[in-house]
C-alpha cells in the first residue's frame, strides 16, 4: 500500500527587529518586577494586570492583529469573529524549558523574539497525531514527528493554537519573548 501524508501544518515566520526593539524596554520593565512563575522561569502569563497594561500599547496590539489577519488570509481562511489579543512576556535563563503544550480556547498563538543570547532554544513543533489513542490506535514506536525553528531577534512565529509546541532546555543566559494568543472578542 502507498501512503501519502497530505495535511501539512502552516507556520508563519517573519522578522521585524524595529518592532521588537521598541517592545524590549517595555518587557524589561515588566520582567524586572516579575518573580519566577510556576513554569520555573519568569513569565507574566496569567497576570491580568500585566495583560491589560500591555494592551494599552496600541502599536503592539495593532501589530499582532495585523500579523494575525495576514496569517489567516495566507493560509486560505477568513475569520467570522472580531479578534482579541492576550499577551505576556517571558524570560528564560540557562536550563529553563517549557514542555509540549497547546493553547486551548485560542484561535492563533505566536511569539516575538525580543532578545536572544547565543545558544537560545529553538521552538519545536510536534505532530499532534499522537492523540489518535482515543480511538484505540497506539503508535508502534515512541518516536514523534517534530520540526523546529531556530529564532533570531526580531522574529515572529505564528501558528494555529491547537499546534503542539515546546521549548527544549535553554542553553543561553537570556531568552526574552512577547507571547500572544488570539481569540474571538467577547462582546
């Protein structure tokens, strides 16, 4: 039998260092006062006050919305909802990592890379087909199919929020990001 894999996963990748250079001082101010999160590294994830503060920067919010609508268009879709942005900043040091996860209740997720020291971790995408076990199909091997992007300062990586992704153990002294999730605006 011939097998053909036909469902690729679209991942958007662009670079705007001028934008990330403007965001970095804002992120630095927030990270100075941010303790270690439950993830083991500095992150403002779940801090509603910080999320609302970040939304006051129209240039950040508009950039994220522009990229989101462009991505939706480029992958051949339209969105029936007005979109809303949630965002947070994070900082990883040496040996920090984030295990495989996705972002339920969001349409899109993305990351802007604000500052990267040499040895900063890649962003790894893993095939979600491991979820087949719900119907009694178990993989014959433990191997999963994955791919990665090694980011550069100024990069934005955007993807559908259901995509499983992770950050392997970081080997740099500093990795700062602005992370965002896009979901339907609640009226």
